[in-house]
């Protein structure tokens, strides 16, 4: 169901967070950036991207995942004012591969993030299988500010080959915890009654803290005040996380439950409890240049 059809830009979960923080009026103004149409500038941006992150709940298991889709620029493109097409599929071992292969009106959230320009665009909607790949009927389209995006000036594409066999687990290994602790970026998939969403989280290395083999904590930095992701988690704690090694293409996909926490000083954090982790070496064929950290990043992780 589109936001307009739902009658509100925000659902009750987002409203609850906005009211708690005291930004409802500001959120109403910012929410005007959310539209249902794909404007020409947005279409041009999409066609330049080699990477699209897709978030959804697997209908068979109910678990939420964030998955990377890659291709030669142009593999994602607008095919109309309310639709984008994606040529190709996720890798066969991806946890969303089967759901996307059988998709017909599957709620999804997507985010295209360009580290070269520190721009990002989100398209949420309904996905269906087509003869050439995937089509998404857009219900919510909007761009975010560049805050917390690390600049990476360039990338190269290595020869596409089958990655090593994924490693599945129910706890983080020591090396996986170190991978997460060194990350400056991850992607977050969440769901709500009317759909799904994919968003970006960034900060200096250390902003995400593994506190045990089955738990992570990260700060919720000040953003656009819409609280779409936190609002989703307040209503439905299921979440999927994607960590990407920008140098090797290795991915770490986590699924579980995430809950927002608020303290007496007005700071917010999210506590994630792991259900399953999948590590796939060289899953993504893109190799990016070293980061230039965003000047908006807090000096120290929380």
C-alpha cells in the first residue's frame, strides 16, 4: 500500500518516535520530499549506479534481509514515472534469491548510494519477476542528505566469478566481530505493515559495537527527523543488516531483531540481536578506493 493510500506519510511507529523526540512539525515539513514519482534527475542518478541494496522479508521464513545487487551502470533504470527495472538477479546463494525468483507483489525497499558524490536515493514499492529480471512499482521515492556517507572517489569491477561458499552461523565469529567493529558503513532493512525500507548508516570505524557473539549496538545519529527506520523497528523489530568490505567485496548479512533505546540525555541507540549470519567472500565484484570520512561523523563511536 502506498503512503498516500495509507493516508499518512508516516505510520504510528514513526509518529511515536517523532513525538518522543519532539520533532513532529519538522518531520511534516521534511516529509514533503517523499513522492511517488521518479523524476528525471532521479532516473539519471539510478542509471549511473553499479550497486543497489534491496531489503525485504522472506515470505517463507519471515526473516528480513538486506542484499546487494550489482551490474554494469544501467542495470537499474527507470522504465516509467513509477517503475524501475533491475536486470539480473542476486547470487543464487543469497538469502533473498528464492523470494525474488518467485516474487509477485513483494514489498521491498531499495537504496542506491554513490560514494563518489555522497548522494543516495531510496525507492520503496512492490516487486515482481519479469522476463529480464525484476520490476519495482515505486510507492515512495526520495533522496537523503549526504550526512554520514564516506566519500570513495572511484571503483573498479573485477572479473565476475562465483564467490566462495557462504558461511552460515547463529553467532559472530571473532573475525566477523572485528569486521563489524572496523566498518564505517552498513545498510539496514526494516519492514512495516504497508511495506519495506532500506536505509544507510555510517560513521567512523567503531560506531557499531559487537557487545557479544549475538548482539550489536549502534548510535542513532541526528538525521532528517523522519525516523522511518526507527519507526519501523518500534512497530516490528525484524531487521536485516548488510556489511560490505569495500576492498574485497566480501559481504556479511545479518538477520534478527533490532530495538531502539532512548536514554535520559536524549541520545538514541539501537540494540540488535542476531538470529543468523551469512558471510560470503568476494560476493560483490566492486573494489572501491579508500574512504574520506564524512565531516558530519561524530569524532568517536558510542
